[in-house]
C-alpha cells in the first residue's frame, strides 16, 4: 500500500473518532451544568471541557469567557479551531475522497452523507439546546455507522489495520485526557472527594466514554475514583480503556508487520506501553501519582503516533 493511502485511512479514522469524542464531551458537560448550583459548586464545567479537548489556549485567544455558547461554538462549529467537529468531519471527507477506492461503499456513504447534512442542516450552528442535542446525536451516530461499516464490510488487510490504528490511538489519547483533567485540574482543592460535586463529575466522565453502565456491571458499587481509574486505565474488557486500546494497537501493528515482512520501532514501542499497562496496578499508579502516570502515557502515545508516521506514512 502507498504511504499516502495509509496516511489518509489512518487520519480518516482519527478524525471520525475525535468528532465523536468532542460530541460526547459536550453532551456530558451539558448534563452537569443542568444540575442545581448546589451540586456543581463553583467549578466552570465549560472550562474543563476545553481542557479535556486540549484547546483551552487557542480558545482564550478568541474568547474572554468560557460559557456554554462560546465553548459549544468553538468545539462544534468554529472554522478557527482545527479540531472542531465541523472541521473533523470535513477533514474526514477530504481524506475519504483521496482513498475512495480503498473504502467500501457503506463507509463512503456514511462520511459523504454526514458531510452533506452538515452543510445543509448545521451550517449555521444550533440555536436551542434541543437543536444542539440533535446535532450531538447526529455526530455520535455518524461515528457509530462508520465504525460499524468498517468492522462489517472491510477486508482484513493493511487498509483495515491502518484504519483501526487511527481509531485506537485517538481513543487512547481521548480517554487519558479525560482522566487527567478530572484528577489534576477539574476538582477544586477545597471540595471533599466523594461529595456531590465529585459524584456528578465522575458520572459525567463515565458518560463521556460510554462507560457508566459498564462500571456498574463490573464493580456493582457506587462511584469510587480508584475503581473508575481502574476501569478506564487497566480493564481491557472496556473498549475505551487504555489497556484495551493498546491491546488492539499491538495486534494491528503486528498484523502489518507480518504482512510487510518486518517489524520496526512502532511495534516495539507499542508493546512496551502495553506491557507497562499489563504489569501496573492501581496502588502503584496512585502512589506514583495519577497525573504523572497519565502525562507519561499521553507523551508515549503521542510518540507512538510520530513513530508510526515515520515508519509507514511518509
């Protein structure tokens, strides 16, 4: 496969995954801000949404206040935000056009119809919360249709493996950032851990990774920070956990290595991260510091993206 084709498939999957993640983040933030002030305290949940998305710096260059209207516009529709949902869908369609012959008709139809609806229905943004809810549902359903189409219709060859690599690399980064914001930034120092604010923020974080029901299935307990961290970091039965993402990344990279007849630094680096996750436990992570652990993971995950690019995509 040409490196340009591999790159387009890889980034197509990353952009679709990123758009869904942003939609889930906005939806979870809306749920928390709808609660009475006595529950959510003095924190600015919209500021935390920007931190989770990693765009707080660029946001404050254009806006003075992180309120619902400004943040929703910036994360969803702003042309000045390279990672806005609108730009992610447009970039995904551009990449899909470049590799049209490598996609199945179902995958192309999903991306193309989403782009057409974005232009026809959502070009002016949303004016009410009801419209916003419909838009967020549209984005999530587009991602689910694309992911399902890829899983059900693609040949299990290098095109599929590069696409899956993009999904799992992006998903791991998103999950790690959500956890990092909660543990290091979002909860005020004076807030009692386990209080009402803590409970609703944790609920919102689990909803943003579609894991609230999974948590109760696995632990059958009330929300506890160390169990939530265990679920999102080490539990490989949860598709969005760091351990699950790296199990899939190692598998896909190994399949590419077999198909191309040689292994490389990407395979070794991914195995190193997976092995560290497999041999970690929450006691060690808490002693080391959750923020420090996640920051190291985010850096290693970003480094893997750079290695994959050098090894396969240029």
